């Protein structure tokens, strides 16, 4: 194999790897764009698949006080227990801790500073961001878009 073939093969493999990741290949639950669009409202799609943010104080889940579990709207994975929810005053449902192995994080550099984005570990749906201004015992605030969640009462 000469150098040109080697470079061409490397570029092709990089392209294919990027397409697999972009298509959600690293998640247990994957859907095409058309499938996501069919199951989500426009607002849910913008938040969960395009990493937008819903307007503050618009989610009914912000005022949810019952015992239960908050699930991913994209795949029904349990994400947050109601006993970790608190009123942050920010206008979004806030939790100080996710359930074990429920969310994954990545750096979000879309603004002038780096934030920690969190997403569902099973389907990759964007949930919100994690900040270091939460209550004990973790000191974290998972600031979550209500359109990314559904609530299952205990």
C-alpha cells in the first residue's frame, strides 16, 4: 500500500466513524431523524435533538412535587428521583443528582465559556446543563429542560 492509498483509507474511515457517531451509533436506542420528528413535538425535537433550551418557567414539571421518577422522554430511561428535585428559582426543573448510570456529560462551548451539558446515556437526548451552585450533598444543579422529561408518579 502506498502513502496515497493509506491516506485515502484513513480519510474514508474517519468520515465513516464520524457519520456513525452523528447518527447516534454510540447509544443503545437509536432512531433516524424522521423517527425522532414523528415522535416528538417541534419544541421537544429542538431541545432533545438539536440541544436548544426551552423558555424558563414554561414546563409544568417545574412545579411537580409528587413522589416518583423523572424519565427520558426519548427512551423512558429513569433519570432523576423526585427526592433529588429542588426549587432553584431558575425556571427549569432542577435536581442535585441523577440516578446511577442515567446521564452522561460533555463540554458545551457554544457560549463564551464552557458549560457541562448532560444527555441521556441510553438515547443521547439533550437534557440540559450541570452547574456547581446546587445544594448539599452534591453542590450540583442539574438544570433540565422539562420537555426532555416525563414524570411517573410513585
